[in-house]
């Protein structure tokens, strides 16, 4: 007969293994392609400010090539700080390089656990130059389309943000 203490310890160990990524079959952690500076960047301050002012958002993330790097496409600020430095996906790179916009109703994707509507669009500085990528994920419910509504909301958010970005390099400066 097992003691209650032993049973609790075995259960706790199993939970720890399952959440630590050490259990068999666990996905490997994403290898980072960039390390952010030790200070809070201006881009991170803009991300935090946007999230605080817009409860309709699940997330906002900034992507691009950090100054001094060449073709290192990465997330450099956003509402998921643990993902900063993760390499960009091919669709992220397409937006950055080609200047396209992707309107993506992700509620049909089986690997996404939360229904959302995602808009990936060029990030612009105050001079109107495309300087990277901004991704807005909106809270929604399954089957709730409204592509025009989410696209317009993303454009409004991006355009308001544009006025706050004097240059791409400024995004990497310490937050004031």
C-alpha cells in the first residue's frame, strides 16, 4: 500500500516533468536567434502601452532585423516576453521583406487553443517607411468573421503607433 505522501510526491514529479519539457515526447524549446538588451526597450514600452489600452487584443508583437544584424528576422518586443528572440516564421518574413499584409482568421487552426483573429502588417516609422512587422491578435469567438472590422482596427492601431516611432533604431533604445 502506498503512503499518501509518496503518492503526492509521484504526482508532483509527474506534473513537473510534464510542464518542464523533460517528459518523453515533449517539444524542444525554440532556439533563440537574438538576445534582447538587458534594459526595457522603447518597442517593449510601446507593446505594453498598447496592450494596456486595448483589452480587445490578445497580443501585439514587433518583428524585424535588430540593428547590426543581417537577415536575422526575430520577434524583438511584445506581449509574450518569453518569445522575444524567437526566429520569425516564413509568413512573418514575407510581411517584413515584401511589405504585404496578412489577415488570418485563426479560429480554424487546430493547434491554436484560443479563437483569435490575427493581422500581420508592415510596421512603419513616422516617415512612413516600412521598418519591420507588427502583429495584432484580436480576441474573438469561433466562427466570428468580420475581416474588415479586424483589418480596420489593426490599421488604426498601426497608424497611431507610427507617429510614435521616429526611426527603427529608436525601437531598440532604452524606454523613457
